C-alpha cells in the first residue's frame, strides 16, 4: 500500500470517527469528478494527517477547530463541527468557552453569531437531525 493510499484510508477512518458515517456517506455520494480532487485533499491532509496525529485528542482538535471556524465566520462548518462534538467529547461547556474566547480575540459580532449557530445545532442534535 502506498503512503498516499494509507494516508487516505487513515483519513477516511478518522473523518468517519469524528463526523460520523452518515455525514461522510452523504459527502461521498455527492462527490463529482469536479470536486473529487478536493475531497481527496481534505481526506488525506486534514483528516489523514492533522486530525490523525496523536499529539492532541479529538476533543482538543475539536475545540481549536471551532474557535478558528467561528473567528473566520464559516458558519456551516461551525454547525457541522458542533454536531461532531458527540464523537469528539467536547461538551456544551467547552463550546461556550470557545465562543467566549472568540468574543475577546475575534470580536463580539462573530461570537454573537456563533451563539446563534450553536443554539440551532444543539436543537438539531436534540431532535436527532
């Protein structure tokens, strides 16, 4: 098995562990020849390399990822990663602390919107969506 193939397999395993099979299956089903190289890139680089490193737990990576996504205003990704916390071990309290940190270091408007996104994601999670 080549290093690239092994990295992709590890990335897919980690991606499924963090985001869940249903999410990854939907993403894989929606993949087209146009975005296939991008999907391979994120599976190998983000999931197979960064998220698979043993230096931080998935909880720690989840917290850092949420802070960065909130600070940059990537709201769909914020919602997705909040929903993934059921798999990473990050708690509602962790997410609240992330948003408080975002308010101080990235601005109150970003944190205000992050709270709205988090509340909607929590509601979806309670409904089982």
